């Protein structure tokens, strides 16, 4: 197949890598891709979605896969579909499950899907009243719109919650994205991410993953997009999977159909498990990054076929299988991540001589550019070293061995990925 992948991160690299490893040969294109995706296909530079769709038509692209949320919220799927193209991802309307926390919370409430008790409002008086009614702290305040992962504040006191609400509603904190807010009760439990590949009606649930959002070891420091992840997590048993299926995924797909916005794409469910019960924290409408980088290598059936069948509403026709191994991904980021940009630094990759490391590890590249056949770290999250193994420990040890063979000035990584599971 000719396949176009939108995005430039490790997530998109890992999807492409999995597709390239299939028995059938595929031709890949990236918009825009990165300095390493050129090893897997052709990087494009067509920013306008209408022009990109025309390119897809002219070049007989059979499947387009969208990685990040921004093009989805902007309606890239609607544009491609209006031209008769096959594209995997939610429509602009369905992408509201991520694009608007107010939409999501009201949807969850309407269809009785478990979530934290909340109020959604643009009135400071209403927000204060709700805050005053809460008997416990912390209190969670969320901006409605997309804020690059920064729109959630866990306030330690009612006063701090009120101050945060004020800053958001005035537009001072996040501009228009904060002019409606959610205030909700704090859920105390452990967090999980689950990913369901959906075709509107049917879905495939992938192994549950755990991400490490904080920059520093021991879950300290500022939030990031994710510094590492592992899957499957032993914190989930069959009973919990079943609860997520019955109480969250099934009613979400049925509800979105009833809303006239059937959900096609990746439903990324942020879950807090409280006393054994899964509560929905958030939805995203795309794969997590770096979760995708560890889930793709665990799939033993065809990744491209899964996305194709999902995009053509035929998931019911296929069986998807997963390896019985574990995967651990360790992010290597640039010096100034997540605060600011970093000076480009050449990446030196040692030759992998150890047979075990060659066989059971690989790298998914993200923030890299290429010049004269040299790779440079260009900032943000640069790459993810992935290790596979029969246990989480084996997978983690291998991932870290691979990290030891990657060098660039200012490289930054956590040394405790998967600690919760060990
Ligand atoms: P969200 O973008 O809504 O997932 O929020 C980002 C992070 O804030 C989550 O991954 C949780 O760690 C935390 N969080 C959000 N909502 C709550 C809540 N109601 N209770 C506890 N933690 C929360
Ligand atoms: N790793 C979390 C995310 O992609 O949102």
C-alpha cells in the first residue's frame, strides 16, 4: 500500500517502523516527518490540508494515518474524506472529545460514563460556588481548549483554585482556550492509559500502558509530554479491562454514534483507578507519545491492516494479536526540555555489537534533523530507546543498555522508567 503518515514525532516513526517490518512491502510518505523518517519513506512539505489531499489523490495514497491531535481538531479527516480518500482518525466533530474538555465532560455525564464530579462554566461566581461546596482538596481546574498539555492545574487549596479559575476565565492564563473552565474533584488512585483503535462501531483494545509525565526521577519536576512508558502494565487484570470495555469504551462508541459523530480513530483513555474502579480522567483522540512507541512493537499482526480496516469501518473482520513480551521505552530529550529550545547537537550512535541488544532493542526517532548524513538532536524529545523482553525488568535493562549507546551533548533521560512495575 501507499501510506501517508501525518506528524513528525517518535509516535509517527514507530507506526512507520512497524509497517515497514511487515511481510508486505509498503511505500511510505510523511508530512512532515523528521530527519530519520527519510530512512523509511519520503518526507513531504505540504502544510495546507487541501493541497495535501490533492497530493494523496494524485499519488494514489490508499491510507492516511494521522498522528497528532492538532490536524484532527482542525478537520483534516473531513477534508480527506470529502475527496473520497481513506484516512484513519476522527472527524473534526468527534475530535472534540480531546479538543474541548467541556464537550468531553458533558458527553461523559450524558452517557453515564464514570468521571470526576465537576462543574463546567464561564462564570466566576458559579466556579466559586462549586469550589466552596467541595469538602476535600486538592481541587482540579482545567481550561476547556487545547493548551499543549499545560491546561490542568491541581490546586492545593480552595483559594488557589479560585485564583486559577480567575486567571483562566480572564484569558490571562491560556487566552480563549481558558474562557470556559472545568472545576472538578481530585481523584486519588493510580493512573493508566488505554488505547482503543475504533472504526465507529467496533474497536480493538491494546495492552494497557503507563506513562511517566514528570521530567525527573521519582516523578519530580515539571510535566512533560512523557519521558518514558511501559506496557503491558501488571496493574491491570482481566476484570479491570472488562470494566473499561463495558463502562467506558462501549458507551462512548454508542454515545458518539447517537450524537451523529461516530468515533473513528484512536481513543486514548486516561484512567484513574480508584478502589479498583476505572474513572475517566480524559480522552485524547490519538496515540500517546511515547506510549505508541512501545505498543507498536508489541503487535504481531499487521499494523497497516488494522489501521486500514479501522478507516474503512471493517474492524470486525480482523483478529489482532500481540506478543507476550513487555516493552519499555526510555525518552532521551534535549538539554532544555521542556522549558525551551536547545542548540542542535550531533547524535552519535554506537554500533550495536551485542546480539541481544541488536535483536531486542531499537530506536524511534523524534526531534532529529539530518545534514550530510549526520543526525542532529534538534530539541524537545529527541528519541526513544525501546527494549523488549520476557519481563518488564529484562525489557527495561535492554532499553537502558541501548540508551548507553546513544550520545549527544546535553542528553537528558530518566533512570527509573517502569519503577512502579518492578
Ligand atoms: P488531563 O489532561 O485531564 O488528563 O489532566 C492531566 C493530568 O492531571 C492527568 O494525567 C492527571 O495526572 C491529573 N488529573 C487530571 N484530572 C484529575 C483529577 N480529577 N484528579 C486527579 N488528578 C487529575
Ligand atoms: N504521553 C502522553 C500523551 O501523549 O499525551
